């Protein structure tokens, strides 16, 4: 096989020497570039220390690419104890040569608390442009493809944290990013981090040991968000999927609607939370008429009885039990939206959650009245079942801007809550996909392709986390399926936006 270079971030942790030595001792490795902050002083014929400001800055990649003299380089994108599995480097290079890939990556084993488990990753597709796509710890780049991409699209952006993101997006245009569905290495957890209480979102992870050298900063950091947005936006322009800030006016509303707004709650087996959700709607104080449409997806616990009792007490409660038994959350939404009960606006509330105050519904509808929006999205606060705030607290998605929000939405995994729709427009695009994950994201991207989306940055919704949440304690396989589906949504949307732009020319 052709020799490779290895790019390894330095760590003061004890595991570093073992990780480094396996590369120094490998006949397949011609050089090891150690990225360091000034604390690395080892010497060897193969060693090429490189002092850098950040593992993934544009400046780092400018310096690094100039040092690489081999056809391939293995970039280790995190400080971690990595053990190569049998013939791993040979397999990486062999598949890269056979496929002509610009970058190859693989599944891996991970060891946590002494337990070894499989950690598969996803195939890369055209829509895998989210900045959080997981490649694992090892990424084998073709030096030729990297240089071709740099020549065609320019050097890596002058950024502090988004350099690797920029590099792989540029490379992905000139050559495929290939997933090797084999477990080629083992990542050993050497710095145990604090995991959140059961049911808390992964984004709220806190470290017990403090920030690691070269770790990414908090993804909510505004500077990082701006860098990622810059990189993603330029990528969309390169592939012809960028949308300029010009919008169609939302169509006129259906004057025949019996109410101004409907709160839509899909539910199945939520006897512990559904009454709280419905009652939070009934407490709303508005200047207009509204109802709450609860689509009971054939519950087998006490949910159905609770809803029947609530509908008897208030005429605002519309309890629907669909005839179909193949409905996901999106399908339940469609049952409500296409029913005669649905108002001019359809506003989301999950069966686990509640509105934060009595003014939530009025606040949402006021935004619709002020602008020609196809959709309005609010902000929420993470709480437990006692309504005590959980980290990271308020989720406001301030990375959304009126001019570039619909482009930036393609690099992130969600847009916020509560979500509300112009009902007539939602009907016109065929409603939501009949799935139970990503259905709201899909329709938001579809609507934003042509129409403006209004935003509320104050928290008006309480997202209650508990062990019964559908996204609590997901297995790696299920999390991968979710991520793959959202990447597919992005793939579809990117193709659609390319066609949309071509039609406008």
C-alpha cells in the first residue's frame, strides 16, 4: 500500500504515548504530524510537530496541507485513545484507492467503563451537510482530492473552529465521502464525562474533568454558530442550492374556518401528561376563538378516557380517533389539519409538554397577523416534570435570521418549538410526512423554500423531559436511523432547491 501521514492532536493524558507509538511503529505510516499547543517536545524521524492555535482552524489546515507529502493523510479529529484494529490502515487505504473517495471513514468499537460495544456511523449523502455529522475519530483524506478542492473552491476559510467542516464540504463536491461499514478501530473512553440525568437531551452534557485540549467549544457559542453558518452558506452557493432572501407572500386564509386557531396534539399512551397539555391550552387567554384538536392514536392506557372526560367538560376539546392504524406523528397531524375542525392557524403542542403561560397562543397568532408568514416558530425552556429548569435552559435557535434562516436551517437538526402553520398553506403542500421523527423539520424546510418563517425568541413553551419521552435514551442504531432520515430530508430539499433556482433563471 502507499504510505500515509497521520495527523494526531497532542494530549497530556497518559494514553497519548500508546496512541502515538502505534503509528510510529507502523510500516504504513511515513510521517506523524502532532498538532500541539507548545507542550509537545518528543523527537523521532517520523515525527513532525506542528504548533497550532486550534485543531480545526483554517490556519491549522493551511499549515497542515503544506506539510503533507503522502497520497493520503489520516486526520484524527479528537483527543482520544485510539487503538487500530487488524490491518486497519491497509483497509482504509485499499478502499480509498478502489473507490476514488475524497475521504473515507469507518465504524468503530468504543470502550466505556470497561464495556466494549459497537458504534456504527451513517453513510454520507448529498444532504449530510449538518455540522454535527459523526464520522468517528479517524478520517482518511486523499491529498490529491484535498488539493483539487482547494484549487477549485479556495483554501479553508479563515475560521477558528469550522475549518474541518469547510474542508470536508469542499472535498465532498469533488469526490465521494465513503463509509466503510467495518469496525476498523477502537476508541477507549479515557476521560469519563458526566452524562445527564435520564431523559435529559444530549446537548446538555456537562464535563466532569473540564474542557479537553482542542475540544470544540459549546455549540451554542455565537461565534462558532456564525462560522458554521458562513461555511454552510458558501457550500450551498457552490452546489446551486442557496436561496436569496426573496419570498412569496403566503396565500389568503380560508375564511370558512370556524375558529382562528387550533392547537394540535397527537397522542398515544400519555395518561400521565395529556391532561396537563390540554389544560394548558384551555387556560389560554385570546382575543379570538380557538380549539384544541387531540388526535388519539389508538391509546391502550387511560389516555382515551381522560380525553373523553375533557371533551365533555369543554366544547373547545375536539377528540379525534383516526380510522387508520398506520399513522405516525405526522399522520396524526394530517388528520387534524385536513379536518373541518382545524382553524386558520394550526399550532403545535406535544402531549408531554405545556404552554408556559396563558398568552402563548395569542403571541403566536399575533406574529401571523403582523407578517405574511407561512409558519411561526417559538422558543422553549427545558424543564423536568416539576417544571424545574434543566440545562441548557432556553432553546431559542437565535442562529435563525430573517435573511439567511432557511439556508442555515439545513446545517442544524431542529428549528424550535412551538411550531405553527398557516393551515391553508400547509394543506397546499400535502401536510406532513407520515413519520414520528423529523416530520416537522421536513415541512419547515419545504415551506421555507418559498415563504418566510416568523420567529419568537422569548420562551413561550415548556419542554418537559422524563423517561417516557420518545427521544429518551435512544440506542445508537435508532439515533443513526433518525440522523439518516434527516439527512435524507436535506438531500431531497437540496435537490428541490437546485431545481427551484434553475427554474428562476
